[in-house]
C-alpha cells in the first residue's frame, strides 16, 4: 500500500495541526505532558471542543453528525492528535455504544441518545464483564426479567472502567435461558445509573488509582424502550461494539508518538551515563518494535478503508487488537529499561499538578513502571488476545 497525500489532504493536515497547536488548552496540555491524571471535567471539556469543530464523531455516518472523513483524513487526524499528545477520547459513548445505537437502535433511541453522546453531555460506561464471565462472556449471569412495560435487572458487572463518573451504562443481560446456545437469549440494555438499585463499588488498583469498579444491580427497573434492537439479539450487537473497540485499542498513532519520544530520550545522556543509543542490544529491540508497528499501521489503514465503505470492522479488528496491545506492552518495557532502577520507587505525589520528577520515562520516572504494570491489562480487555487468535483462526484462516 502506497500512501501519498493530495493537496486537499495536506491542507487538511495543516488545519488539524494548527488546531492542536493553537486551541489545545494549555492546562490540559501541561497535565498530559507531565503524566498527571486528567479529571472528568478535563476530558469533557476537550471532547466538547472537538465537537464544536465537528470532529467528535470521527467514524460516525454523516447523517448522525459524523465527520464524513475519508480513511486518509482519519489517519491524518489520529497522527496529529497523537503528535500533540492530546487526551484519548473516552470511548464508551462515541466509539462503542453510539455505533450500536445508530446501527441497531430505533429512530426514537437515535434521537434521544445520539446528540448527547456526540456532544459529550452524557458519560457512558460498559457493563459486559462479570466476576465469573470475562473472556468467556457468553457465560454471563446478569438477568433481565420482562415485567410488562419494564425489565427487572439483577446481577453484577465488574472491571467497569470509570463507572464512578457515568450517567448511563450499556449492559448485556440474559433475558432467556431456554436457548440452544449460550450466546442466544442475551439482550442489549441501556440503564440510567441513577436508577434505584444500582450500586457502584470502587476497585482500587496497585498504583492507588480508582479506575475500575463493580456495578451491582438489585431489582433495577429498566423501561422496555431502553432495549436496543430485538430481545435476545444482544450478542450480535455486542460483537459489533467489540469490533469497534478492538480497532480503537490498537492505538497505532499513539505508539508512533511514544516511539519518537523514546528515541529522543535515549539519544541524550542522563546523569552522566552514556546515552542508550550507544547500546546496540537496546537499539535492536527498539528497531524490531518499530518494524512491527509499521506493519500494523497498514493493517489499520485497510480497516479504516473498510469502515469508510460502510462495513463494520471485521476480523481485522482482532489482528489490530492483538498486535497493537503486544506492541504497546513492548514499548512499555523499552521505557522501563530506559529508566532502569530509577523506575522502582512509588511516589503518590507524582499524580499531582506541580510535582517535579526526573524525566527518564514518561513524566516522572516512577510513572514509567506504573504505566507498565497498568498496561498489562491491554492484552486482556476488549476480549483477551488468546480469544482474538481463535477468532482470527476461524474467520481469516478458516480453521
């Protein structure tokens, strides 16, 4: 595949680059560049700024407020977004439930939910995994019993990322057990987090951050109009959502940005030691990761082209997910190696504005190790890489 930008595409690139240079809020940029955790308000403000430019629904159809961009424009935007180290888009509304609603939801649901999702006025979270159903999602136990004009939901969802901030949750729940296959009898529900019976319990991670949660449903009443599509077809809708999620997880442009930043750092002397660029073994490892990343980049371009033609991401999304997360974790390891034993201490204050840490990894040195440990989950969420390899074997290789 040969990528050459046209004059129009170069003009678009300059427009996007100028936007990130001139309109990226300085306080958010400072937090990003120093590895400081953003607040929910920071994310919302940034996403609403993108929305004001008409750049929120990158992959959405034009009729629902999407950009209408070509695959090359999407590629350019992702690259410039990464180069600016701009915040990642919180995916649960714009990248996950939004596409399900505009694809399978009825007109009333589209009119009710899509404008607020596009404008980041509502924070969504995902209710898929359960304490006994992670990669084997079809074994989920959360029940939704039909009761006339509503469903009564009981069960527990876990690893609910940023659920403590969410206004709504989209859930897979079992509406029937009288089925031939476990994947049948599962429905896709939209649930207001303020509904009585919904309880959010924090799960504090090793680095002390409250990122994920358990969400409990105790006789939660969900109006029947919050069922997306047909009852019992939720597995089909959930698979489409996961295909969009997996394609986004690849984060190719972000990995390119991290490699460029790492190359700059290893070319400099730290504390009088020779720069790592003189270490042939380290540089071979770095070059090998760069080769893998370039190959993945062209797979992503092919996937973008398929989405632009109206298709949902197919099994290519599984390839992107597997290789993308493996490359992210390989880059994490390269950063840890660059920081060496300076990555060992844990300093909670590093997450606060104004913390002055030595900068060998990304932000304070200790955050390099914390990012390494936190990002071990990348090969598990969105469907574990082992499961993705089974999908590739079945749908690509025909095994």
